[in-house]
């Protein structure tokens, strides 16, 4: 470094820092993209390379990501459904139109709240676990051990987790749709005195397959984001147990931010 | 079995051939033109002080890192020329016992040992069980297959790692600091195991260590590294008797007085040297 460079102005240093941070950000996005590509490569080409993605590993991950999350997803979905019904009836009552509250609830739950709540929950539950697992394996040289045993770490660790998420997050979202609508229906029938059957009739009258697919489509994107962000953070761990704690927190924060941002962009591009 | 003579060793074919290997971490040069070879059935010990580059060299020998320049041949194949499939095929012929074992904590010892078989062969479960037990017998851990790695002591963990490393009957075996953190008796047992593996299975073995007793006990030849350079490659006897001051200081644990460079000292204090290292 020349003397002139060493005596940079604070503004130039700031610009350099911003540039450096941007470069790191871009390289992280590139790494995430390469993880998706590599996972797909091993999922489809693994068998011909003598390294198939094991269905047993995918099922184990599906169990962990999906089945074990059912109770907490159900609890949150029913709560959010009821909350939407309470707020919806309160708002519509101002216009004396509370009998039309079902339309708002149905669209809100299926298009927005079910995928969002499920995505956030899976990010906190499975995304963090994935980051911690990969991080600890990295520190203990377990990832190196896989490589030297001739086992591709992306094929062995990342592809099963990604496939499991892409399958289970939409399933959980659909489950969340049903339970959320049911929770809202229970409150609506109690408050407005309409039967549950009449409530479901109204829901099915207004909801179309497109609305359900809108939510499920988003949930697939959320699943990919949660998996690659978790893995990318775990792979970049530095500094022992403290480092694992940091990347786990970072993975959750980044996943939730990415989910909310993607949700807005998706809604903007598809709904308009 | 007695150690082969130097002439006998050098007459054997090379299983590892490194030519002018240069590597960097960021802008820092770690290995500065390393050239060495390992012969068939040889136990080569790589030694050196902290920061000498021995762990980096080992990672390159295991083909886990890419070199800046230079060539490296493993079992006759140039690493740089290999495609993905060939690289993985080559790696099946090498085994590595990592410093901390690197056993998968979510699996039992038996499952850890069977993992390479499960991934690379079509053997049935019963045959894999028998093979895993055979390797556990070799490392004196028979009956421990159902325990998890967290239930093993340091020495047992390292031996279990050796069992996993030899499950595919590799031609080439790497050990990273096998004696580190072990008491002298357990360390000696591990040395015996390394010698036994070479004698019984004819493997070529590369050991990175800073334990002098262990190195002189097992090595056919020793590569002495210092600040990314090779100081000497020779038999333990010749190394002991050489007149290189640096090597004698390392072997006899003598502290070298470094001449103080006032300019360098000032640069370290002001942090100027770090600015130079920034990518």
C-alpha cells in the first residue's frame, strides 16, 4: 500500500468499507445460488455419479422439519385465525358489514398469514437448527471428513435438507390454511351466530385455487431461502461455540428478513 | 518388522509427489515452494513448529485445498487434472484420522465406521456389521460399536477414527496430530497401531505431529518444515545428527533469540503491518 493510500480521507475509507461489505454480500448471495444449483445437480445427477441423495435422509429431515412442527404450527395458525376474526369483525362492524368478514379472513389467511407464519416458524425452528448443525460439523472437521471419504457434503447434508423443506413447508402451509380458517370460523360462528357449515360455504364461495396456490407458491420460495441461508451461515462459522451461536442468530434474522421481503415482492408482482 | 533402509525406500514407487507447491491464505504466503515425495509402504512424518505450514500441507495432501501453483500427484494422479467423479474415486483410496476424530456425533461408533461402506458399496447390512467389527478389533475397540462418540475417551475416539479411516482398506493413510492431548501410554499405543497398520496392511502413512518421541519412533523419513519452507527431508537418525542449527533447536526445544527489528516493531504497534495484509 502506498503512502497516499495509507492517508485516505475518512470519506474514502467509508466508501471503501461500503464497497467491501457489498462485495461480501454479493459473494454470499452467489454462494447461496451455487448451493441451490449444486443441491439440484446432486438430486438429479447423483445416481449417475455414484452418489445418490438418500431418500432415508430426506425422510428424516421431513420428519424433523415438517411432522414435528405440526403442533406449534397448529397452535399459531388457530391463534392467528381467531385474531383475524376478532379484528375483522371489529373493523367491519363500523360499516355494519360484519357478516362479510369471512371474505377478508379467507383471503388474508390463505394468501398471506398462513405462508408467512409458517415460514417464520420454520426459519426459527429448522433454519436455526440447520445452521447450528452445519456450523458444529464444520468446527469438528466433520465436513472435511465427508470430503476426504469421497462423500460430497452438499449431496449428503444440504440436498436432503433443501428437498425436505421444499416438500414440507408447502404442506405445513396448507395445514396452516385449514387450521387458521377453522380457528377464525369458530370465533365467527360464536360471535355472529352463524353455523360453521355456513361459514365454510362462504369461504369456498370466495376462495379460488389460485388464491391457495399464491400462498403455496410463496411457501416454496420461503423453504429455499430458509435452507440456503441456514447452510450458508453454518458453513461460514468461525471461532468455536460462540461462532455457532452467532451464525445461528444470524441465520434466523436473515431468513425472516428474506421471507418478509420476498413476500412483499411476490405479492407486488403477482397481485398487481 | 524392521524399518526399511533409505535405499530400500527410495527404490519403491512414489504414492505422493509434490513439486514446488505454493499456497496463500489471502495475501499471506503459507507454503513457499514445497517439493517432497512419499514412497509406497513408507511412514512419513511431517514436523515443524507452530505456523510452519504443516497442517496446511496436510490439507493439500488430502486435496482439501487448491494450491496457488505447483503440482501434486496422489497415487500417480495429478490432482489438478482430475474431474469431480475421479476426485471422489481417488478419495476412496485414502483414509484420514483427524486430530479430534471428526466422528459424526449423531451416529454411533459402528454407524460412523460403516458410513463409507454404506455410501460407496452395495454390501448388505450384515456384511457391513462384520467389517466394522473387524476394524474395531484392529484398533482394540471391539464391543464399542453401539456407543456414541461422546461416550468415548480421547484415545478411544482417535482409535475409532482410525477404524473409520481404514474401513475401505485405503492405500494411503493420513494422521493429523495423533498423539495430541493423549497421555504418554495411550500415545505409545497409538504409535504401535500406526506401525502395525503399515506392517499388516502395507499402507503408506503420512503423520503430522509435533511430538518428538512419537515421530522418531514411527518415522521412516521426516520432513521438517519451517515458515513454509522445507528445512530437511531425511531419516530420523540423519536428522538427529545433522548440523542445521534451526533443526537442532526444534528437536532439542531450544528457544531462538530473535533479533529485534525496531522498524518492524513500530509497524506492529501502529497496526501498519495489518493494513498491508488486507485483501
